[in-house]
């Protein structure tokens, strides 16, 4: 495999974060891989009104190819176009012709072409195949050269290995400091606590517990709610719902409230080791982050120093009552220092590059998790 790769990446969308939580992850990783000399073509369907809600132009660090969403021949044409790639990636959750793509990318596998399944929602994928033994993807897992996941740690690695994966390695979310960083406060987002997240069945009860219960316990404080799909949800009077917040406003959203809240989806909290992009976006903005507790968070941020943890809405309310501006500032700055030192997409791109180099050489790490942890915390020069 050449040192500089021609990469074909089939994903949901690079240019639109509309109903597309993986956008920040894709952008950070792909830009940093491009900066290391790799050439990336990102294939995405024209689906779910994402092209009508683009929040970035085509970047100069990747070629974006948008194909018709519901024309199978167009999907097959994209696959044929990707045949010359050194690395072909099929991401989970493309949203259109996923089963076709999961099988068809394996036809591009060769002595010169590595094919990777990149799972951006491993808990959902694993639950799907565990609930349905006839799911066609289950038989395909052993055929992929590698499985990357953006979270999940030991439980996900164990589950994918049990399903026959040759090798499964988490490539965690991270910070892109060129897009997420401290900015001036914005009066639109003034609040004591802000939460940003789309309405999802897998998270709704947890949002009600950690955010809305905290709001009901502290009627004198202001709460800020941003995201899609919440127009018809009853909210306490002290909650300001601002609807969809475009990526360009995420920094201001994170920098303005006294603190911001992370609430993992139920499945991700159960698997643990799954920091969402929001964690690193908030830390990168120097925000004081309050997060629901999940196993493995200590690997990314130190509790009570770089992040405040809560097990329920009462504990979220307790943190807010005790939080002073000085302590919020100290926690935010500590988190910012930590993620810049250990958890940027430059770190993750170096990790991906080293794993692919090991794979191409025919070597295999004895313990993928130990190798993963070493590369996660390696310095980027």
C-alpha cells in the first residue's frame, strides 16, 4: 500500500450537518488525513434535504461527489468509480442503499485495496444484528479487512470480534480546533445551562431526566435547548427552545451559557467509551461541561477537574446551584488544554495512518485496545 492513499469514502454527508451528527467527525478526520497527504473522495447521496441545508461549501481538502439518492444504477456507478482507490470506506448510516453498499464495497477488495467498515453508531449496529440473526450484514463482517468505530471501547471490540471481525479498533471522536474554539459570548444563547441535540427515541427519556428535570427543579434559572424535532414537545417556561443550530453557531452556543450539558443516547451510555462530538466541541470552546456518567469518560476528561458528572437531573441541578463563574471558567480551560493535548483529529488521523500501515505490512497487534490507547495519546509532531 502506498504511503499516500487514494481513499474512497461512502458516508451520509460531508457538507451538511442537517440530521447528520457524524458530519463533524467526518470533517475533522478527513481534513487531517488530507493534510497528511492522502487524497479523499467522499461519496454522499442527495437525501433527507441535506443538500438544501448545507452548512459548508465543497472543501479544498476532499472531493465531494453527490449522487441521486434513489437510483441504484447511480450507486453502482459510484462504486465503479471508487475501484481505483487504495482504501475504500463504507460508513454506517449512509441512509440510502446501505445493504447494497455494505456488500458491494467488498467486491473492490484486492491485494492493493483495503476495505473498511467504519461504524459511526456501533451500539445501534450491534443491537440490530443481535436482534436479527438473518441480518445480511452479519455474514459480511468477517470479510472486511478492518472495522473502525467512533466509540464503544472494550464492549464494542468484544462484540465485533465475536461476530467474526478480523480486527475492530475504536477511532474516537475528537476536536477540530480550526472549527471549534472559544469565541465571544452571543446574547441569543444566554442561559445558565445549554443543551444541543436532535430529538431521538434512544435519548428522549434521558434528556427529560437530565435536562428538563433539572430545569423544573431550578425555575429561577434559564435553560437553552437547541436541536431538531422538538417543536411539539412541552417544555418548562424557563426553557428557551431555539430550534436547529447551524454548525457556524456551535461555538457561540457553547461559549455563552454558564455550562453546557452532554446527554448520551441510552445505547451509547450502556456500551460506554462513546464520547459524542458534542463533548469535544464544548471542551474545544472552553465551556464548562456537565455530562451524564458513562463508563470510560475518565479516558477523555478528568471528573471534577475537566468535566462535571451527573447520574440524574437532581445532580445536574446541584452542579448548577454550586457553580460559580470562576469554577466554570477553570473547568472549561482545563478541558480545553486536555483535548488540545490529546484529543484532536490530528491525533486520530495519525492513529488511522499507523493502523493502516500495520495492516498493509501484514502485522497484527496482539491487543488492538492497547495499541489504540497508545496511539490515542501519542504526540503529534
